[in-house]
C-alpha cells in the first residue's frame, strides 16, 4: 500500500529549519496541506513558499509554542486555513547544556522545559480538542534517544523523557476519541546537533567528525504515523538511526519480581545484590530482547486492548 496524505491538514511546529523543514516538504509531496509554524516568521514563510513553489499546498504562521495563547492560535489558524486539523507534528525544540556544577541560574533549563515539554503539551491539547470535533486525527511528538540520559544536558534529556511519557499518556486519553499519539525519536545532522557535538569536542568527549545524517531520513516515520496505514498504532516510538529503524520500548517492570510479606532495607539490599544483580540496566540507550508478559496486578487502560496494545 502506497502511503498517501492527500488532503490531510497537518500543523508542523519548529518547521523553519532542520527536521521540521524537511518534514514540511516530505508531507506536502505526499499530498498533505501543511502549516509551517516557527517562532521565526521569516523562516516559516520561506519554507512555506518553497513548498508551494515545488507544487505543494502550504501556509505559514509565527508563534511561540510555550505560550498558551500562541499555541491555540497555531491550531486555530490551521483549521481556518484548511478547514480542519488532521495531524500535528510537535517538532519545536531547543537545547541547553551544563553540568550540575556549571549551572549559574535556571533560565536555560527553564526555557528547555517551556519549549520542548510545555510547548508540545500546549499545542497538543489545543489540537486534541479540535480533532475531537471531527472524530479523529494523529499526533506525532518528537522525543529523543537522550531520554535514556545524556551527560551535561540533563534538562534537555528530561524534557525529551517527558515527551515520551506524554505520548504514552495521551495515547491512553485519546484512544476513545479516535486520535492516535505516537512519537519520532530522530537522529539527524542539524544546527542543534552541531552545537552539541562542538561542546563535546571542547570537553574532550568527542573527537573527529560525526557522520552526516540528512534530516530527511526521519520524515518517512512521521508520514507513516500520520497516515491511515497506522490506524491501529498508538503510543509507540520509532527511531531512525542512520539506516536502521528501531522500536523504542516503554518503561517496563523486569521479571521475575521478588516478593516478600514485609520488606526491610536489608532485604532490599540483598535483592539488588543477588536477585537483580545480573539484570540492572546499564546507563544510556541499549538494546534488549523483548517478550511482553502481564504483571500480577494489571492496570486497566480505557480504549486499549491489553492483549494487542491496539485501540479497542
């Protein structure tokens, strides 16, 4: 089946450059009507113009996703311009570096949480409400493999971990509404990654040149999640690592569990040193072989079939 986004109206935040810009072109080539949103109005307008020049349908709007009112305006503009909002790509993001001993104030970290996490939350909430009016839609949040931890960038890593949790939570909330929520974990050579690489070089943590990964390589994941081909897929994270497609797992309880009638601190020390000794996960993003099993105490997830993980 050929993926088509014909006549789907899709809002893309942070689309003035990098992955967002590439996504605007890719989705438009598949027939989508795209709204290019960016805090820098000139960049957003230039991308929209380039999409139109290439034969696609696009318009642009400027706004700060960390503002509740601006977030609403982005969604409202999409509905007013194209009649509805079928998809949202929550791509806007910034990065901040600093070790715990280097932080001099909270401004850099605060901005990361405001844009990356609260921005995705605000725009997503407004989009969900408008999508619910028309009976469905698809949201693609942008997380990162650094949710597993990245030195000297704890605020950025935490914001991306928050987006993963946001994805899982909204997938549960939105299943009864016919709205799917998934996430892209991208790898690409962008202005943001170049800054991070230079910082690592300055610290002696990185040598040489990193391979160049075009932002366009991530676009097929976004297109898939927004398409009808993913109608039964929600709450999932896909990662494009250069030429490798990866499925990122949810937080899990490692089995077997250890049970006692009562626990003391000494008992816990014994369990960690013995029962869990060979199963303590290493830091960083690692691979694991998966076999999903139900726990003894199961949480009911409204709108989700626990046997398949798909919308009920």
